[in-house]
C-alpha cells in the first residue's frame, strides 16, 4: 500500500511552511538543505531540499525551494475537511490572509460547509466541515 502527501515547490519554502504552520495549527518536523546533501553545487547550499510539516491534526506537507523558475498554482487543490465548522472557519480565515477567496466558506445545498481560496503563495485550498449535530 502506498501513501501520498503534497510536495510543494516554493520561492521561499521556509516562509511558506511557517505560514501554513501558523494558519493550520501545525508544527515543523524537519528541514534538510541542499548543503546537507553530498554533491550539491555550492550556490544551492542554503536552499531547502525538503521541509516537512504536520498541519491540521497531523497531515503532512513537504515543501522545497524551487531551483528553476516556476509558476505558482498548478491546477491542484489541497482539501481539508474538519469535524467542526469553527475549526474550518479558523483555517479558512488564516489561509485567506493575503490571498483571494474564490468561494466563501458557507453552508452548501449538500449539507456541508465548503469554501475555496487561493493563498498568498498561489496554492488552492478547498476547506470543508462535516455537518454538525
């Protein structure tokens, strides 16, 4: 059996990881720089090869500093479904800071609360909350 986790390229992986840690009540797990890996060009020694964080109750996100130009936002969305509307609203509000709300977090006809946003780093988030009560 395999597992899958988001691995995001970034212009500044450390700053982006800190943003997600704050927005999603997370924690830093590990940071590995290119300088810690053998055979890496000296010009990349301080860049992040992989930073691993746990967010929103233990979900893993990895980030890396892009070594070549890239365009933020790749048509991929990250979905977080919370057990309470309050938790979903808190995460949504924090992630939306400096970003753009696509769909406000509201009650949907299918019963759940759902909202969608693009964060300040160009990552699309779909935030949902299970029905309460």
